[in-house]
């Protein structure tokens, strides 16, 4: 990409640990400067570098990876796997509800695995940035104009100029002033189990305020650990973007495993009862209907906010919405031609996978390169227990849009693999157009849902019909066979060869009895 001031050749990628930032950037003009090293920032920087651009990545934290690696996606998903392993949760379908691999689980057990994964992933990130020639600058970035960025470090400040800039600074948990965060009894999702320097013990009981993706995922972990959990949310259906049948299955699963769900009522007060440092201190949350809930701890997970307060966007003329999220067009360009934004800082869906793709598209668009992608086929994954995967339209969306459709469903327990795994509550749902017969939506809950989803995603991309699944051979025994079962079910419903099945919720939970959980003891 041509510039008036061509970048001076730099021998390898550097970071503040290796070079003095003032000595480096004083000689440089960059084709692209990326602010933030999460999935969006990483993908943007590497994509631009692969297209021959001179790229710098600015990150205020010496450890690259952003929220995704350090406090969000990777830690929470690794914690989930550790919880499932130590609690023996996946085996309870056969060995009984009280089956556990370890009787007393500590936060140290959970964090040992998490820290290992974070170290390995961080190594891969650093290697990818370095091998692609991305120059890493550690410092806090602030706009001085549409092409000028001031970078503050412990050694002072330096101004850099870039032809194009991508903002990928992400979000942080929302912390309202009326919530008494003390990091002991009340905390947010960045500090659920403490940190590697100081781990807190697992709570005896907990209230989770917020049943969005983050609140749901952590609530499921607490429930799997056997911790009495109350989940509240002011919305009647906090996962409204999920297919109704699937979200109802998840809510029921939580309740069946002991969680208390209180939806549709706002809280009016949160208070810590007891003196600071008192071992008996606990939390009381009072709802607007005057119902008072008490627990040892409270996780506040009602929303996140973009990290734009000190970014100086106003000096560059960048427009944000009323919540601070940066407004962008379909190429992720802001109202300022030289500035783009991607990832959580632009709002929903705020998923690592979509953020990375947004970063790639933003970088290519900024360089004037073609960027082909399929925003209508973005996969969604919720790592609850059980996990959820979805792509395409939900049934309620098709109804609202007056689209004529037919559907097919399959229960995991009706496949041989489902029986082997003991997954009694997993299900797959396919939605097809009556007019074209093309697949419009795939919705899965159960073991491996986020992986299985990609089969449906590919079939949707190529305009597949139910006959594709009927005529395709799947390995036996696999959960993927559920696609074939659901396709047969859809065709039978369409042709009237079978009556419409009961909702998935009724099919699963009206038929499961305690006897289904076989308590098998090896001889």
C-alpha cells in the first residue's frame, strides 16, 4: 500500500521489552495501526501484514491476547472443562448424579489447567504476530486526530502516524456505582475465582446477577460443582436471540440440577451483611417485588461496556452510540474514513470467533483489498452445561418474518452415540424453507454442540436440503447421525407421514425418570 512517507525497513517484529518505543516509532509511518490485541486486533494485524502492509499493534498490557485470553473466553472455557472433569459431570448419565472424580475440588485444581492453557495460547499468539512481521508496541493509545495516535508508556509519550487505524479495544464488565464490589463477597466476571496471585475458595452459595451468555456459563459451572446457585435477570428471557425451544431446554436443565431461576424482575438493592474481613459476611439482594435473596457471594454479570473512555475518539471525530459502542458500516469503517473498528467494541454478538472475522474484514477493507465473508452464517456458541450451538434463523424469527418453513428434530439419546455418552437431554433442530427446501437454521443443545454445528453451517452455505442429510453416510456411532434423524423427521412432518412431535422440552423432560440414570458399579 503506497504512502507519502514510506515505512523504514525494520529488522523483525519488536515489543517494548526488546526495543525502546521512542527509538522505533520516531522513524515510522505505518500503513495500519491496530489498537488492542484480542481476537479482532490479532486477526486484523496479521491479515494486513500478509497483504504486505507495514503494521503495528498497540496493547497497553505487556501480555498480548486481550480479554479473550486473559480474563474471558479462554479462561472461562478452560475452567468449564476442568469443572466437568473433576466433577465427573459427563459420566453421570450412567454412574448416577452423585458420581464425582474428586470429592473436594479447590480453585487451585481449576486454575492449574487454566494457567497452562493460557501460557500455551499466548505463546502461539506471540509467534504468529512475530512470524508475520507485526511490530508490537506496549503502551496506552489515545487519538490526537484521524491519523495520529499518542502512545503513553512508563518512559513518557510518543506520537505515531498511520494511514489507517483499527480500534479493537474490547469491553470490560459493567460496574454500577450502587453495586458494592469488594472483590471478596461481590465481584464481576473478570474475578470469579480470584486470580493466579490470590485465589479465593469456592463459594458455599452464590447469586449470579445476569443470565446472559457470561452469567449462564458461570452459573452452569457453579451448579455442576454442587454449589447452591440463584440466577436472576430483569429480562423474562435473557437468551432471547437463542431459539425458544433450545433456551427453554437449558433453563429446565439448570432447574433440574438445583439452580433457582428468577427472571423478569429487577433488583433494587445489593448489600453486604457483615464487617469487612468477617468470615460470616454474606450478600443480600432485594428484588423490586421485595423478595430478598441471600448467599455467600454475588457475581454481577449484567452487561459489559466498551473501553473507549480514555481513547480520545472525540478528537478524531469518531461517532459512538448512547452506550459508547463505536458505530460502523458493513466494512467496519467508522464515520471517519481512516478509522475502522471491530470486535466487542462495536457491540453484539461479541463472540471471539465473530470478532476475529470482523478484524480480518476491517483490515482488508482498510487496505482496499477484497474481503469475502458470510455474515449471515456466523456460528454462535454458548459454553453452558450443556453447551449450545446455533447458526441461521431461529423458529421465532421465521414466524415473525412470515416465512413458511418446516422443521425436524432429533434427540441425542435416540442415537447410539448419545446412549454411549449418556447424554439424555441433548437435541438437534433443523429448520427448512417450504418454498425452496433449503436449510435455514440449525440449533443444537448437548455434548459437542459447538462442534457439531459446523456441519449444518457448511450445508447452509451450499444451499443444502433435507435430502442431503438423508443420503449422506455419517460415521457410526456418532452424534452427527442426529442430522440424519432430524432430516427424516422433517420430511415425515412435511409429507404428513407422522404427526407433529411434541416440543423438545416435553419430549425430553417428560420421559426422563430417575431409573434412566443407571447406577452401574463395575464388578
